[in-house]
C-alpha cells in the first residue's frame, strides 16, 4: 500500500501565483442540488457544515463535506 502524495509547497522565488483553495460550499434547507452519483435532490437537513442530508426522491443520503460531487442549482 502506498501513501498519498504530499501537497506541493510554493517556493517564494516562484514566478507563479500561490494556489488558493476554493471557498467551502454552503447549503441551506430547501436548496435544490445535483449529485454526480445520485442525481437531482433537495436539501432537507444541514449538520454544522460537516454533512448535508439530501432527499433524492428514491433515497435519502447523508453527503459529507467538502461536497466534491454536489453542486447547488
């Protein structure tokens, strides 16, 4: 088993800009969302920014942060 690669550090002498992290996604109850695996759904619960409960019609799923596969419509 191999270890995941360490993130590359930015050198002060580099002519390129420092990479920035995108701001965290925030969802509210009632937001309509789409998920790459589950499809269209509606947010029915939010747990302090760590997880979101989404109703996808046929199933209810608890999606954990950072919500890489989920976007707000």
